C-alpha cells in the first residue's frame, strides 16, 4: 500500500469517534468482520489506528478504498452539537420555566449536561442536579439519579427530539463508572478478545504434597487447566468493566408433586430478590471458579451481564 494512502487512512480513522468506530468500519465493508474481531478496541486510539492501518496494508487498500472511508465518515461530521444543545434546552424550558441547563463538551464527540430542576413555583435546586452524558449520533445517554422522577419523561423526550432519534434506549444497567458503562453499551468490551491455543500449557503452579498419588496429581492438573481455560473463554484476559452489583427478581408459582397445602393454593407467584454486590463484581465472578468456590462454567445468568448490557434481571415462569 502506498505511503500516501496509508497516511490518508490513518488521518481519516483518527477523526472517527471511538463510539462510532465499529459502525463505520462495518459500513466501509473493506475489512472482514473476523479481522475486526481480532482488534482490541479498548486500547488507546493511536494504537488502535496503527493496528487498523496495518490490516489495511495487508489487504493493499487503494486510494479509492480510502476515499470511500472518508465519504462514510462525513456522515458523522454532519451532526451539529450546537444545534443539539439549543434544541435540548428549548424543549426543557418550554415545558418547565424554572430549570438551569449547563453544557460541557467532552472527548469522543460527547457532551456533559447538568440540569438543576425547579418547579413552576420554585427556583432550580442547585444542590440536587442530574447529570447526563450524551454521545452524538447514538441512541444512548447516561444519566445520574434524578431526584424528581416526574421529570424523567421530559428528560427522555428532550434527548430524543434533540438527537433526531426515534427513541432513547432505556437499559437495566447501572454503575458509578462511566467508562465501564460505555464499554458495555458500545460493545467496546469483548468477553472473547483472544483465542488461546489449547495445545500450549497453561502457566499454573500446583502446590502438591510430594507423597500424593501421581494419578491424583494428574487429575488435579487437568481440572485446574480446564477451569482456567473455561474462565478465559468466558471472560477473556482483559480487565472486566466495573459494576458494583447485579440484581435478580424471581417470580414463580409454587410447584410440587404433592397436591394440597397453603402454597399450592396460592394464586400469587412467589417473589424472591437476589443481589450480588462487590466493589468489582465481574472480576469477583471471574475469580470464583479458579478459587474453587464455584464450578466452571458459571451460570449464564452471571456471565451474560456485559453482553446483554444488564445488571437488573426479572426471571419469570415461561
């Protein structure tokens, strides 16, 4: 590939917001999806761009290919952030007189929004604002806790109209860590970044009694390697997104082979709430099987959290 083409592609990719990177590369349809899956989209942007340029060189990208990528990127640049801000604020003020709205531009085509809510008769409460982070040209917004829940529909409407989307997606996903939420929602986190060669021995040190039966030692080593392999296949080698909890609400009717009894006659379902909490829940789950606390693989209800983009689950009878 010509050096001029390589530089053109490099500069074009650098203009693409990280939140739009995968979408645009797929729309370009030059790099196969199986090649894109080998790229670490969570690394620094400069390193990511270098990896993508190397892939383009291996496929001998032409100036025509580079020009097509540039045309696709132009669609991203059409988003007018100032127009979004103006429209968003007008919608809120049209519905509610006493409201304070402040904006701060951030990296990756994002804008931070601070909203202090008031009422028709009270000035905005500056001590209990709600914070919103919106990434341009996406149907996702990240919000902090809103003390006036009655204003949540108005906030959603303002985001939907100002962003020119049909709807803003509401997800059952909460965390204090914005980077982790963003990585899950925008699929920048991949549980299977690497595929490991099963023929290579895993680096595992087993502290075993020297007088233990060699067959037991062999079985222990095989089981340790299996657990390690399954854990790597499920979680990958990369740090997990940081979530503090996962909550499961269970609703089920009582089932028994024996007829009669108070529970059998109960029409309302039995309800149960289970909550897993940890300063770093996904890393804690990842360590359960290797520590011998749980069997491998873990339940899909625990391992599906990043892929489903949820840490609130409702489980009902089918």
